[in-house]
């Protein structure tokens, strides 16, 4: 069980981020760190909504294990590792749904593997998924997908690359949280493809 978002008084721009302290006998102890609050007195009351996500580890695809590992690291304030894993998970999911598309088309396993691994640059991976979305999803909006892609590139990829290649300072938790918000816009698109291939 991984706490991924705790938010209060959202309309007023007040957010809290979760920190996971322990899980014992199905009891989860969570603490929060306030963000974007001008005043944060001890004992301040506000409404909370808590989302707890879990998945079955057995036979789970690699992208899902990596994503949830990233969420787990985020909850423990390991923001650098979390964003690196998030970026990796999105790319892995793009490969995963494209491979499912090839499988539905009857492409043999060895050929699918070769096709998947023949493309390494992220823009090319995103482009081929976009083409699949356009061919199978009747309500697909390329402009909306491209907006999500641009947000992912500027909010996640640039953050990841700056930390990885320029050895910059640690990624701050608000930036890591923004990275997950941006990434999920793309993940929902990939999930819609994944569900389509499961149902058809």
C-alpha cells in the first residue's frame, strides 16, 4: 500500500505531501509536510482526501513495478530516485502498450522484441504510441496528447536530465510532485490503450 497524494483546501492552493512512516498489521502511519502555505500553525484543521494505491506484484509488468517503486520512494522523500524511476516507468509503459499493439496484429514474439528495442529516443517512442492511439481510439485528441507530452518533457524529462547529467542539486519535493501530475496525463493515455487491447 502506497500513499500517493494527500491534499487539503485545494481550491485555496494548499497542498500536503505524504511521508510514509510505517506499515504494520495493515495499519499505515502517514505524516504530511505542508507546501505553499503562508502560515502553517500546528493544529490547523482542513479536510483531507487520501488515495491509497496497490497492485498485485505477481506477474506485474515491469513498468508497473518501476512506477510503484517510484511512488514508494516519493513517500519516503527520496525525490531524486523517485523522479528517475517515474521517467523510466513512463518510457517502459510506452514500449509495453506498443508491444501489445504488435501482438494484437499477430507479429511474432521475436520480431516484436526486435522492433521494440530498435527505437531508443523517447520522442520516437511517444510518436509511435500516438499513431497507435490515432488508429484505434475513436475519440483520440492528438493536440491533447501533445500537450501532455510537452508537459512531461518539460516537467519530468528536463528535471531528470538536469539531475542525472548536470549533477544538479537535489530535486525538491514540490517539483517531484509536479512531475507525477504531469506524467499521469500520459499514463492515462497509455492505460486507455492497455484497456482497449484487453477488452478487444
